[in-house]
C-alpha cells in the first residue's frame, strides 16, 4: 500500500493530556460544586465530545457548562499538556518523506491546542468539532480530511488511541492503526478493527518505507 497521507487523533495519540484534563475537570468540579472525579473516570471519557464527557462524569449536562469550562478550565489544559516523547521528531520525519499530515479530533477548538504546542507547522489541515457537526465514530471528519488533502481513502492511514478511533476508520473504509497510549488496550484496539497496534508513536517511522509504502508488522497485526 502506497501511503500519501496520515491522519492523527490528538488527545493521547500525539499529546499526553490525560492528567491535565483530570486536573482541569476537577477544577471545574470545585467551582461548580460537583463531586471530585478520579483519573480513571476522566481517562475513560477522553476522545468523546465534551458534552458527553461532562454527562458521563456527573450524570447531567447544562449547555452553559461548555462556556464555563472553555473560559475557566481550558487554559489549565494548555499550561500542562505535553507532546508524547518523540512526537515532533516523528512528524518532522514524515514531512521529510513528503507525506501529508492532518489532525481529526473530537476536541473543540483543536486548532488552538495545536498552535499552542507549536506543531501546527507540520499539518496540512487540523479539524475539530468546530469544523464538523458530527463527532467520531461518524466518519465525516475523515472524509473531509482526505477530500481537503486531495488523496484517495486507500492512500491514507488514520492513527488513533481509542476504540472510537478505530471504529471511525472502519466506518470511513480507511486503514486504522492503533496506538496503545490511551484508555484502550492493544487487544481492544485490535478487536475494534485496527490493522496493527503500536506501543509508541515513534514506531510509526518503522512501518513506512522511505518512499511511503506500508510495512505490515505481523506481530502487531490484529486478528
């Protein structure tokens, strides 16, 4: 398979955000008089739209919560979020090979987070829930990405850390590669349809030849 484009999820795929989101969520809980939530609870909600995350954590949701979180808590995320080790080097290596790169995330205001981290220079397009009206696992965001990049679906790979990401890839008929860096295990990602599961983003460079052909590592392939 000749690969021309890689599409990436954002949270827990490129960026370690689990602890910072847990911190921000508990700050939100304090200012709103809600119960504190555990790291494990927050981790299980990463990758789904914010409205659903808030409802899952507190069994209720009020529309004004989004504005309050955005104003009071989102800056706390930006202060503390960090790229996974090797992420920037991998992105630069992929660009050097002439590959197009995109981010397709269920995060709102994804562009702002990407710019904050200084990695916007590596991406041809960044799409979040401010750009589409259908959250993953609906495949629309992947369709929009490949159309914007001008590539066919069979020339793209989607890389993500959750079962939802792999379901999105399947729904779009795009090859999905899992990263076991988020809330879901390698086994879960394989069951959800990942072609293969990697343990570290730095392994991506090892599954593509210099001219962009995919190398399938049988040890990492799902059943």
